[in-house]
């Protein structure tokens, strides 16, 4: 032990928590202030799900048979979850950019909470996803989507979508801190998230898939979340599904958020 | 706090990147309220040292304390007391200059009004008031640099680290920054400044440390370092590049050390001991070789001479060799 370095009283937990939240808000605000400068990103983030809705509604939809609901009613839950999952990784791409550009160095020389640096963009992305969900919903209604959800079920469905966005964003942070390169994060997002989003119940009923694939698809998180959202929007009696979906989100955050903070702290060990 | 310990203390600091030994037992000390100038050629380890002192990088070995706190074990204590303007600007391109500074203040946990007050004062001080509300991506290189320097001062740090702060600044901005650095020291802050401009170290630094290959090779005040080189310098500028070789031969006969040739300026510079009759002899020798000097100048050594004498690599105005921003 070094005896000359000064010692200080530890900061109480509630004060740390207060400042972690306050810092996270300042960083969230930074990302919200970016919005006017990022119209391309916003346009592409909105146009992609719109194209998906129209493609699946009018091009593929005719070939897909859904026993319990019209295809557009079946489809919307899948489109919501798929776009939230793919969009969730953009935060990771942004973080990788920040790591390269050095603004993270500025944060790391300030006495702020590491969790705030990571949570700020995630909260901002979650808010952006809320906007995109609204746009898609309006479009869905225009092309024949007829949900039968109660107000409570609506809140549940949107809450679940935002929880999914939040959870996927933490995966994006872990990936960004591991590879620290925006292009590499983009590739990872495509290679991992794309199959997860499509090999699910998002666009086609699981029963139409080969029997060996069905058990995998049925239990992977995207299917669980899609089924839960669909159940809520179409007033199915889905039992525990929303809780299972929420448990997946909570589990992902419980693993990825602390892992991101550990990786962030390890940036000093090059 | 920290009145009895140095503001900056590094002992035997080692840092390796793969097979590159960036720091090989670096020692630094700066007393509170002083300006420490760190000189060294490209790749000497200046940026690595600054990154370790500012908690961005962990040393592999050695002891490092800033403002009396251990950078590895008490990083948050260090972070509340330091400011850093790194070699590459660390500002948000999409925010305006003012938004950047206010954000730094808020993350330092200043009340909103105080963060704004300091931001506006610094924008004014650094001549950025006119562009305060424009996104940083529309700034020129020098404006961005000044904003980054302003960001390092928002927290009114006790110890300030500036890694090549005047690189890319125009002469007026450079003088303003010199003034600001002196003000910081006058209010009691300790400043560590790396630079490639040796006159800058000469003008500002109380103590100068020259590092090369990750280790201190000389230290002292500017005058002490100049005395180490000893004697006087003779600079001769010739009319044509083809005359350089003859000029070197003529001058080396009278020099006390090797000649430095600046081809672009067509100038030869040698250390000499100015004994009576020496200058006349030099002129005769140049004449004998048919070399016509355009300029013939005797002077005291500068820090540039110290630098060239001590380090193997030449000192360039900017680091363009090792641009690994990590
Ligand atoms: N992240 C890194 N990965 C690998 N090598 C590195 C890294 N950072 C620095 N180095 C190496 O460490 C050595 C010291 O680099 P450093 O950036 O500290 O030099 P410097 O004195 O700041 O140079 P300059 O005057 O060019 O800015 C160099 O050989 C450099 O290549
Ligand atoms: Mg450097």
C-alpha cells in the first residue's frame, strides 16, 4: 500500500445514485440535441419499417396464411418488434463512433458515472423508437390494421416494445465496447439480429417452418416478445407470455448493463 | 488539500503497447502552481504520459499521483481536480460550442446557471462568442481546438493537462492561450504542457523535461538546459543549396560539435566557443571555398539547439508520425 496518497470519505450510495441519474439525463439530452442534425438517420429509421409494412402487407402477405387473424393484424406486432430490435443496435454504432472520435475521453476525465455515459444514448434511442412505433401504427391503421386491445393492453404492448428497445440497446453497447468499430458493430447487428428477427414468429406462423426448426424458433426471445405483443394487441388470452417477454428483457439488461460498465472501465487497460 | 505533496508525481512509470515500449520508467514532478513543459520528439511518449496522468490509461508499473491522489486507485478524486485538452479535440460535433461547454459543466455537477455562466465567459475569452450557437462540425480546425481548450477549463481544475495545445492555432490565438495558461498558474493551478514549439516552453514553463523513448533525458529550467549545451551558436545561410556542403566543411573545422543543416532554409548551424579571431577565421575559410554567406549570425543557444543536441530525431512542428488516437 502506498501511504502518501490521500484518503477520502466514501460517497454515500443514495448520492451516487442521484448523480448517476442526473448524469444520465445530461447525456440523454446530448443525444436529443443531436436530433435536428440527424435527419438522414431519422428518415432511414422511419422509412425502413414503412417499407416493411407495405412489402409484407401487399407483396408477401397474400402467400402467408394466418389461421387466427387477418395477415395485417398478425403482421403488425412482428413489424413493431423487428424494427425495434434492428433499430436497437444503432445506439451501439453511435457508441463505437464516439469511442473512435474521442468524446468518450472527455467523459472519462470527468467525475461522472460510467453508467450514465452508456445509458444516455440508450434512453434517447428508446424515445426515438417510441416515435417510430407511432409512425408505423398510423401507417398500419391506414392499410387495414384493426387491433382489439384495451387501453391497458395498449400500454402493456408499448411498454414491452420500449423494454425490448432498451434491452437490445444494452446488447449494442456490449458489442460496441468489445469491437470499438462502427462498421464491425453494423456487421454484427446484421449477422446476429437479422436472423433472430426473421427466424421468429414476427412475419410467418411458426407452424409453417420445418419441424426441427420449430422448437428453436418458438423459444427464442424475439418470438416470445412478438407473441406477447400480438396477444396484447389482438386481445388473445395469452396467459404468462407478457411476463415471459418482460423476463427476457430484464434478463438481457441484468447481464448486459453491468457487463457494459465493466468493459467501459476496462477502456483504461489498453 | 495537497499542499504538502507535489501536484504531479510520477515515478518509474512503465507502459507497453504490445511490443512497443511507450514509457520506460518515466519520472515527473510538478509543484503546485508551476508550469511544467514536456518536450520530446514524435513517439517519445508524451501523449501516453498525459493519458496515464489523466486516468485514461492504466500504467503497467510505477506510481502516479495527481493532486495527491493515486490515479489508479482513486480515479474519481483525480477527476474532480483535473482538466485535459488532449492532442485530438474531444468535443461533440453535432452540439454547438456553447452546448458542449454547458454539458461539461453539468457533468462536473455545477448548477445549471453556473455552468452557463462559465460557458459564456470561456467562449468570450477564447473568441468563440460569434460561433457559440453553431454546431461544432461547422468550426475550423483552430476554432475546434480552442473550444476543446475551453472545455478543459470549465471545471476550473487544480491541475491542467494540455497536450500540444497550440498546434494549429494562429499567432493571435496562440498568444491568447499563453496568456490564459499564465493566468491559470497565477490562480494557483498546476499546468503540464507538452509542446513541439520550444519557444513556447521557453516562454511559459518554470521547469522543462525532455523525454525520448519513454524516459527523461534532461530536465531543468530553460537556462539550465541551455547551459548544458554550452557555448554559442553560429548560423550561416548560403545563397545556393549546392554551397551547403562546402559551408558545412568550413564551419565544422571551428565547431565544438556536429553541424545541423536545414536544407529548406539553406542554413548551417554549429556550436562554437567564441574565442578572439575565430569569426575572422570562419569567414576566411568560407571565402577560400567560394561560399558567399547571405546571413551570418552569432547567438546564444535556444531550446531548439538543446532539443537537437539531446534527441536523435528532429523536432517537427506537429506530430504527423504516430497518429494512433485510441
Ligand atoms: N494505443 C496505442 N497502441 C499501440 N501503440 C501506441 C498506442 N499509443 C501510443 N503508442 C505508441 O507508443 C509510443 C509513444 O506514443 P505517444 O503517442 O505517447 O507519443 P508522443 O510523444 O505523444 O508523440 P507525438 O509527438 O507524435 O504526439 C509510440 O511509439 C506509439 O506508436
Ligand atoms: Mg502526442
